[in-house]
C-alpha cells in the first residue's frame, strides 16, 4: 500500500502539509486554531498544543538543568556557548516529550525584545539593549534548539514578543509609540536574523499595542516578518491576548470579531481559555457564519501550524533522527551549566586589587544571597544547587567559610498581649501563643527593599506563606505566579508592625479565641499590630564574621519573584537600602570586601555603595551559580563576562519606561550623550580582566568605501563568508602588558557622522572578537563589518511605517575600538562616498 504523501518524509514539508490539510474536514481545521488541538485519529494525528517554556532550561516540568538567565548568557558574548546551551535544552525537552507526549516540541523561547529600559520587569528574559547583539545570540540559541538535521527540528523555537514590548505596567492596554527609525533600526533587527537564518519556526506577538494598534493585529508588520524567510513562520498568540482585544484594548466589538481580525492579520494559533478550545472554536465558526472570515483564511493558518508540527518529526516514526535521544541532567549539561555561569560573571571594578583571591584562606560570605540559589518564573527544578558559599568552600586553599545572611532575627509579640507568634516545627501551625521569645518564636527577616519582607521561621526552617489558609511556615522559596511568601511591613508611629500579605492583598490578623494567624483583614485598621523584639542584629552579625575573616564577599541583589518580574515593573533602579547597609557593615569591618551583585538587571549604585572599590555581577546563573562565581573570584577561571546592558549612573539616565523613542530620549548606549552627562557607571560592553591589556593601533582595510545601495535591513554583526563588496576589516593591535593571561573582548564601534543630514547613533556596535593573550603577547585582531550596518532609516514623507529604506549616508565616520562602548582609545576615519549610479 502506498504511503500517503503527508507521511512520506522524503517530500518537502510544505507539500506534506498541503496534503494533510486536504484530508482535514472544515470542523477539524477550525479546531486546529486553538493552542490545544485535538487528535485526528483517522490520520494518525495525536493531540497537540503549542508552547513548552524553555527560556534557559526546561521550565514548569519538574527536574531539568537550569542554565543562567538570558541576560547572563548574553554577558558571555559567546554565540557558540549559547548555541550549546540551546542544544542541551532541546535534548531535555525531547526527554520530557518522550516521557509525556503531551509536552510540546514547539518551545516558547527565546525572548528577543531589546533591553531598552532596566526597569522592565522581564529584563532577565532578554539578552541585550543592542538589537544586533540580541539577534546574534538569539540566533545561536535557536540553532541549538533547532538542531542540525536538514529536515527534522529537535524543537521548533518561537521568538517572543513581536513587537516593542518593554513595560509590564498596563502591558495589555498601553501603546508602544515608536517612530519609523526606531522600528527599523532597533526593533525589527532583533527579530530578523533568526527568522532569516531559518532557525525560528514561530513568533509570538506582544500584549501591547504599537502606535495605537494591538500587536496581535499588525498585519503589515507580520507580512514584513514573514518576507524574511523562505519557509513558513507560524504566529502563536500570547496567553489570553485574543480576549484582551475586546476586554482591555477595546479594538473589536466582540470575541468573534476579534478572533476573525487576528486570523486575517496572520495569527494562526489562539492561546486562550487555557485548555478549553470550545470558546475559540465557537467564535471562529461564528465569524465564518457572519462572513468575517473565509475558509481560505482558516486554511492559511492551519497550513502553517501543520508545517510547524511536521518539522518536529511528528509523522516520521522511526525516521525521526531525534527519537529516543532525550536525556535529563547529563554530566555534560552540568559541566556546560558551570562553564556558562563562570563565563557570564562580569568583574565591574577591581580598584583595590582584591581579586583574584588565589587561595582564599578564611572567607566571610554575607548577605541574603550568600548561601542561596534563587530561580525565576521560567526556571525548571534544578537537580542540585551550588551557592556562592558552597562554591568557595570547595576551592583549594579555603580554610573556612563563615556565612551571615544579614537578616535580623526577631520575635513578634501581639500588641496589647503577652503572646508571641510561634511556628510548629513542621510549619503547619502559626499561632500567637508563645510565652517567650524561644526558638518557636524566632524569625529571620530579610528586607528586599521598599518594606517588602520575607520571614523565615527558625523552628521549621521555612518561609512564612499565605499560599494556604491560615498562614503557614512551610515554603521552601518565594515562587508562583502571585508570590505568596512576601509581606510589606507597615511601621506605625509607636514602632509596631502590621504586615500586608502581597499575594492576596490582605492584612495579617490574629483570630480571637484560637490565636491562629491568617491573612484575611481587608484594611489596615483591621490588621494585627506586632511589637518586634530584636533578638539579633543582622548588620552586627555581618560585621562580626567579616572582621574575623581574611576576605568578605557581600552577596546582594534581587529575588526574581519580588519587585520586578512578569506583570510587575521595578519600583526604581536603586540597590535596596537594606543591601547597602549589609555592604557598609561588611566593608567597615573588613576593607578586603567584594560587592557581589546577583541580579536580573542593572542597578544604580547610589550613596553608600557608589564608592565600592571591588564589584562583580552575575545573573541568577542557575544550579552552578556558586561554582561560576567562585571560579572567577579565586582566579581559577579568568573573567570573560562583559555587560550587554548599560548600568546607569542616575535613574534619569535610563529615561522614561513608557517612551519608546530612544533617540529622542537619548537613552541606551547608542544615544547617550557623548559629554560627561552621558557617562554611565558601567558602560555597555564593560568588564575587566585580571590582566592588563593595552591598545596600540586601529587600521581599516579600506579607508574609503562606496555606500551600499538602500536596503530594508542591516546585515548581521558577523559578516563571515559574505560576498558583499562593502565589508571592511578593522585591524586592532592589542598587547598584554601584565603578568597574567588575559581574555580581551575587542569591540569596534562607529561614533557616527556629524555632517550627515539624518541623525546617526552616537555610538553603534559594528563587531567584536575575543582574543587570548599570554603575558607579553601582542596580537592583531581582525574584526570585519559590513558598511551597511551604518544605515539609518530614510522614510518617505507622509508615508507609512514601511515606506522608506535604510541608507548609509556619505561622509566622514569615526571608527573606534576598545574594551567597551565608553572605553575606545584607538580611532580612525572611514570615508563613505556616494554609490555610483
């Protein structure tokens, strides 16, 4: 019997998808448009749904390797490393799929929104403020997720979130208003390279509106995006976005009209009503009956979804090269996680020469992140976790490690009563019945800033949580879509506290008669008042352990579920006061102090910490955080991390979170003023080595070039193998003048053309290359770049967003090279002439 064409893996995917579509009934086709598509048994189609979260490891599906957050992976500036991480993640997605076929091989990663503003709650999910570096690293991650088979994809990556999405506050109703130059120079380029490279099979539109039109209805931009690829690209909606078209954005009068508008615009899959496909099916059928949609509109979307599914090898049986290859927690994945954690550590300042430690001797590790590894919303469950204290304990030459979290130890007595709040050893009972401040009444109080606290019971060793009713003390960590383990402290005039449970928005009260503690009061007046009794000062304990050790490492930063995450932008950019006080207590007791910031985003280092002489940064780097940091701090691994995002010197330097015109605001490294007012604390591209690298000369293979013709896109960062006649190679001479091996990330920038009629960026990354130098070594580093990267958008007067072209303007450009966007010691001229007619 002949094999049906859709089962013949020798045929092109598009041909197989068309054959499969022809065999589906109209009702089966409509059902395919929901995220949870039913089985079609007669054709051998299993149930399918879009979406498996795999941002930096497999999320929400239990045990899986947890790699550094994307913002930390970006700090490696190492596309091959990022590709290997993507490949490891795809292997683990395959393992989850083999154990449970309902796990989708369509992964919802990576996020390619540029990190325009550091207050964005989802900053950790992106790569960089530079769109081309973002695209370059996202393409690498997608290559790993996709695999290298010519036909079957290991997983099918989905780029998120198209387009201009950088605020969580009112994210589904606000409009990201962007001029055409921002669209073409900074927004579209982040998506283009992975689509054009053929390694992204889907794209998710954003919740927000763009210039007043919902992102899910941007038909013209969807067409532009799809024009970049020879293959189909499916569009999958974000969760509940179809509903928001009607309820929040008021763009459509009813759900049938909204669903029809989305399909006509080019969206193919509806992520709505959770797993219940019925409402979507009914509304699509209603839209067909009302003439708002045609069968051809539905077929076009279904065809793209079938192509996505066929790419996963779903219909290939034994011909799927990845079948049976999935594995979780391979030794190689552990090694890769450690390598990635270390390579993403950035040494920001080493003025006192404290780093590297070498043989650490005695080390005090203090602060809330001293002995903790925190995960974020898109993390899986790590098979193990190595904290900074753990990592330093394992280093050869460590005599002892002492830990102090900086948390105050308090007992809470009910005001007007002699009873203390106590916790049973299993954490199941929290009740005001204590007669003294013994172990059952002791809480470690960690201040995460702005009055937001976590309270850990000494009796149970776990966090107080309002996830159950009444309050319990049985949470291992802060987590969940609505974090249930955080409270806001209100201090009354008499010094007593009331606690607002942030997960429920209810105040904590004590029930009459039983003394049971519950988060149920609606107003502050109904809340219990607690008299705090300080049993141990966190700052005093920090100073004590710091003073008796050779070196102190102060580990502070954020909890990824607190004060900045999906649905919640950061309240401000400053390092919390409590963290500053931990630092001051430590450095005053021991000047050999290292400020180790572990965070999902940059901070403004304000008074009390701005003068810290030794500063390092890591993202929340997953299960190997501690090894990665310890490897760099002790010099076992040379520091190679470089910032992919600016750390502003002042909050106003970051601009307005809701203003997307970066050029007009003079924000991001591209547009910061060249004068002293534009100097950040730590610039884009910044990061120190333990060696000393000097820059000698910068020369170009061509000092005069002809401008390329107008185009609709910039070329990628690395034009290797390009046949373009407009590729120029920058040759940068660097020398290691120190006594240690050094890895330098040599960066080349354009500093613009002041005489050009259209504004050019103040600085623009053209390319980069890493070089390893032994002491005394000199090297000439060659960094090619395409002159077309200098193009700026030249729009048609009174035209639309896509009317115009990117044009390289003739004139004298300054090309510079150095260690960051603000440290460019060598420069030369590049003359661009008019293109010949």
